[in-house]
């Protein structure tokens, strides 16, 4: 308690002295910038860390206003130890870029307590600049990017105030100065951005973030995908070189679940261990061929890529992983673009399924769901495989099965409950149940999860596939035809497959019912839809052309310029650019110097007079007054004696008064006229005096 | 090592001397403005490098963009900082006077050219004057105190003008190398009672004495009379401004004599004399000063006092020559000198 009481400043002058050296306004801009830089990280950072940062920065500000004192060394050390302890507790030994970034934020927060001098101010400035770079690792949307650049602007305003605290109107002139500087340097920045060679990473550090990503996972319980249906977050965007396929054909295959473990569908073979590294974000350059499509995928922290049936890889950051699925070499820890091409027929048409494979796709657990098994054997007795599949689909279509986002809980023998009692479920329920029945009936089958659908973005440039488009369906093996897609949802709720979830859920009214902030929820408001799509378009192009401007895009752009430009040439261009910019800056300042001296017309006209004196044979002596020089000139050339005396008087009066700028200009003009007269008189005098003078000269 | 340092230093001074000739007025242009990154600027450069590496390693275009923008801003700031000084004129209006060991006020005029000169720092050795702002086309008079080390002429080698505006990442600076010198009077030391008739300078006694003196005519105050001569005690008593007129003393002036303190060191003598002059001026007594080689005729008043003090200050001293590269009479000059010229 006594410790706390000690924080409040008494009358000790020490407290006053400690915070005097930083102007309050500068500190405020610094704190403001810190606040802005924390915003993009709000959902990534632990809540206690944000709270601690707010408290520490607030403490510093209160100390500035004199209401409290900054903590002494012991208290400061105590705070530091406590917060570091909490940090270590939450991190639990994981070391990733994400935890490192959190620690970075913690360090900034603690630094507020010891920001006393201008030096500390600069330390904070540097840390905050780097923090903004760290922000870019995690958030690259145009909105967050602009916010971060705004925070940098605040920092630079703070620096200006720190360096000229008592300058009146410093804020307005500060922004103006900063803006002018940015506008002037913008061309160089843009050229550098375009031409600076994009090298390969020097070493590879995973960018694993602790953030929970929404998206499909590699296992499926019956209720799983209906959770995703409440999210309107973007999964990926697709640009087609040719016309986009029909809505009902937009099945984006992600992964295959072939192993039923109780109620849960899984992959039989776990994904192979992948040593950590960065995903190659740069996929495919040049215009799209008519059968190609570009996918710009949001980060998933997973390796799988989404593709239409019968695709082949067209960019080298994805590879065919078998079964017509595509994978990245590293988890997609940031937004990644890849390119695929559609083939006219099946890419991997196999006529035979090996016995091992057949066994694998017939696997079923234990004895659960006896009714479903009974149904399967009944159907198998009556039909050949193709007819069996159709029979089950007919059952789904004709009986009272419902497609719903509010399925009942079916704890025991879920498939039996779904098929015979409740008859209400979401795509995951029906896909799982159908696969179960097919397998029980002896038809090799598997669950496929991914997305189905995708709405046109602004201007019909591309499709946007959102999390609520997540879907699960079935593939069955038919001898002679290979794997064939069978979608129970299409039988139960055709509108889901034809038009999307919004249409399918219209009656139930459950589309995005738990997601009040999503603009997609309010489909009736055309303005809102329009604005949301325009924002998405801006962001799409930002992602595509600015954020995604990497090695291959750069090479692609360069290859369109005349002359073969490789990495080395880019290096030369960059060096040349920097040199050229410096040269231009130097020339500009030299020119303005020249102009400055030219504007000083007074000095110039006096110089011209001095040259005239030299010409007529009156050398200018050092330290001579204009009057004395004029007298000597008048003696040498009596023709101009009057004019030169007036000239000298004008020069003198200019020297001895303190003329304003306009007076100085007038003086200079007057002198110029006098000088002209002088020259005219000299010429005339030369003509008249030429006769007596000529002998002297010769 | 010391030899090389000396040579380098001499060359440096000669080089600066060529660029910035000794003058009481200096216009700053590209020719004589120096610009370098500050410590913070160097760290900023390192930071940009680290950010560039981060950008390369994470293949992050936005970090590239930020790095280039900040780098370009740094170069832009170089231009801006330079322009703060460029076109500026710094002139020494008056080199002041003060007691040795005190700060001598140097009056300077800063005139801005086309561009404003913002957040400038004027400094001489340890003395600094911060936050000098001059809007474009205007001038500003400032007083820079220059600490003196000993009696005599005081001329700093260089008066530094510096600016770090706008961001403090770069500093541009130049110098004024003044010709005119200020003057530091000897520091007064109470003189032993060899010459003075006044005991310890005690005011009460001296006034009593004045009052008792027959030859002091008391007359009403007239415009132009010095305030020291007013009998303030009488004023307090009666409210009348009465002045002691020392007409009668004119025939027997007091001479303050350099040779009146046998055995004392030169500087000490000068200090005694300085004290006596101050004392006489305060009393309004008429006095003259007799220095070897220089005699100042008796007179009264503070102007006379200052003249005498100035004579003491520069007695035996040569005015600094224009070519002298080094500081003259400042603290640093004394510290740097191999054998101190002062007591």
C-alpha cells in the first residue's frame, strides 16, 4: 500500500524533472501511434497484454500531466518481472513469429515507463516503426495497411514536435511538410518498389500465428460444417480465364476423408510431417489462358489447395498430391495465389481399384447404426451399384428429408437417427450417412470436403467463395467409370447447389443468423451489398498487385519491358535509380541556389558595374567605397561622371538603409537603368572622344 | 599519435578557414553547410536495413513499401534540414562585456532567406541557445552568453549554428567565425586600504562622512543628476530629493594608481583597481586611472567607469588577430592551452 501511495507525486522536484524533457504533444502523438498499431493485432494478442499496454501508456501520460509519478527502479523491475512471467506462462515455450511479435508488443509497453529523455523517445520511435513492419506480417488488407501508414505519419509528427516544441502552428505545418515530402518522394518510392529485385528468402522462418483460422479442417463430425455456415469470411477468390462454370458445377475439392472413426470422418493417412517454412505466395504470371483459373486464397495454416475436378497445376507453388487434389509445399501462413488449368476429361482416370484400396474405401467401424446397415443390405440385394446410388438419392429426394442449419442433437447411432427418425441435417450429416450406406452395401466410397458455389464479385471480375459455402459430398467408385461425385444435398435441397446457402435457407431464415455484423446477412440492402463488393474489389486488386507483387510478378512485368531484364539488371536499375534520385535532388538544390543568387539583383548589378569599371580601365580596389570608385571612374571618363555619381549614391543609400524586399528590387532596377545609361554614354562619348584619344591608345 | 592528431587538426582548421572566412557576418550556402546523420539517424539507417531484410525474408511487399517510403523520407529530410540553414545569414551585432568568469553576452542577428530557419541551436562551447525560429524573409536578434575564462579579449573561434529539424535524424550545421571580440573585465577583489580613504566601503559610514563633509554642497535634484548622488536616506526621511554636489572636490581628484599595491601580482592589482572603480562609480566620486602606458583623466559617472574597466580589461593584451584560428579567452581555449596565461 505504501508503495502505491508513493506513486503519487508529492512536492518532490525529482518527479517534475524526470518528465520535463519530452514535450507533451509529442508524447501524445507517440501514444496515439502506438494505439493505432495495436488495433490490427487486437484479435491476435492476449487480452491481458492489450490491457497492460493501455495501462502502461496511460500511466506515462498521467505522469506527463503531473498527476502521478513514473515508478522508481524497483517498482519498474517488479512490473517487468510480473508481466514477463505472465507472458512466459501464456506462451508455454512455443517460439514462433507470433509469440515473438507478442513479446515485442510487451517490450514496447514496458518501455513507456522509462521514457524520460529524447533518447528514449527515439528508442520508442524505432520500436514502433518496426512494430508496424511486424503488423504487415499479419495483416495485409488495404484498410490495415492504410491504418499502419497513418500510424507512421503520427510518429513522424511526434518527431517534428519533439524537435521544435515551441514552434507555433507546428501541427498543421508538420502535416503539410510531411505530405509534401511524401509527394515529392513518391515517384522514387514507386519505382523502387517496382524495380527493387525480389530475392528469395535469406533463411526460412515459419510465420505460424496462434490465431484460430476459420475454415474446413481435416476431420468431420456431423455438426462441423454447419458452424462454418455462420461465417461470411472469405475463403478464396477465383478469376477464370474463360467463362466461369455453372453454379452447380462449382465444387471446390479440398480433401478426402476416407476413414470413419466412430462418428468422425478422418483421413486414414495423416498429412506427412512438414518441416516449418514459408509458403511460396507467388503463383503464375501472365494473362490467364481460357482454361486456366487463378485462386487467391486466404491464409489457412494448412497445406491443402482447393481445385475444381479435372485440374492440373499451372503454377509451381502447388503440386498434384494424387486423387485429383492439390497441396502446397508449406502451410499457407499468408494469403497465397496459385494457378490451375482445367482439362477436358478426367486427369487420372483409373479403370481398376486395387484390393487394398477397395478395402480402404469399404472400411466401417464396429456394429453401430444397425438400421442403416439393414437398409444397405436391402438396397444391395435389389440393385446393381449404379442403381443403388440412384435409389438412395431418390429416397433422399422423395422422403421428407430436410436440409437445415438447426439440426437436432443425435447422440447415439447418429446415422440411424438421421435416416429414419429425425430426417433433418446439414450437408455433413447427409454426406456421412450416404457414405456409410454405400460402404455397408459394398460400394467403395468416400467423403470429400471443400466448398461449393461462389458469388460474383464487383464487376463480375472474379468469384468470391466464403466460409458459408463450405460443403461435404460423396464420391463413389463405379467400375469402369472411376470416382463419381454424388451429392445428397443436391437431392434434398437443390437450391443450395443451384443458388447457394442463402436461397436454401430462405424458408428457415437461418442464413447467417448468428452473424449480425456480416454485410452478406443483409442481402436485401442493395447499397450495402454494393459497397461491400466494391471494398472487396479494391482489396482484391490490392492483394493481387501490391501485396502479391513478388518475384514472378516482377519478372513477368519486366519481361514486358523492352530488353531482357533479369535479377542482375534489376539490381543495376535500382542502384541507378537511387543514384539518379540523389543527382536530381542535388541538381534541384543547386539550381535553386543559382536562382537565389540571381534574385539578389542588387548584388548582380553592382557586380556588372565593377566589370564595367575594369573594362574602361579603372580596376576595382579591395575595400574601396562605391563613392571613391565612382570618383576615379568619373575622372577617367568625364562623359559619364554625372551618371556614375548618381549610381554610387544609390548604392550607398541602399547599403545604409535597411530596405524591404520590394525596395531592394526597385533599387536594383534603378541601378540597372543607370548602368544602361552609363554604357550608352560611354559608347557616345567614345565616338566623340575617339579622335583625341586614339593616339594615346596606339 | 598526438603528432598525427595535431596535423589533422591543423589541416581541418585550415580547411574550415577557407570555407568560412573570419567575418562578423556569414551567409550560409551549400559551400559552407555541413550535414551528417545524427546518432538516431545512423540507428534509423540500421533499422531500415533490418526492415529490408525482414521484407526479403518474409517476401512481404508491404514491408518493402514501408522501407522504401521511410528511406526516401530520410533523403527528403536531408534536403529539408539543409534548407533550414541554406540562405540564412548570421551576423554578430555586438560582442558584449562582462566580468571575467561570467558569461559575456554576444548579440547575434539571424536573418532567414527564402526558406524559414526552424528549430536552430546556437552554441559556443558549453553555452547553448535552443529553439531559434526565424520565418522566411525575417530576422531575429538573439543574445548568446559566451563564458569567459579570464580578463581580456574574448572571442570564440566559432559560433556554431545547428539544426536537426524536422525529424532529428540529420543535423546540418555551420559556423560564424567572428572578428569582433568581447571583453571580460578583471574580476573585482576588495582592495587593501592603501589608497582609499573610505573604510571597507561601508555605506553607512561613507554616507555619514559625506554628510559631514564641508565641501559637499547639498542642492535640490535636477534633471540629469545621477541617482547615485541622490541622498536616499534623506529622501526616505523627508521626501526631498537632495543631491550632494562635489564641486569643491574638483581640485583634488583621486587617482587610482596601478603602482599603489606594491608586491601584488599584475592580475590582482587589476582586480583591486576594478573593485575600486566600481566603488568610486557607486559613490559618484570623481577619479582618474593611472596605468603604465595609459592614463585616463579624472571624470565621474558609469560611462567613465566602463571606460576605465575596459582599459583594465585589455591592459597588456593584444587584440586577437584575424588569422588566429583558435578561440580567444573562452574556457575551452584556456583548458586547451599548454601554459595558462591567466592567474
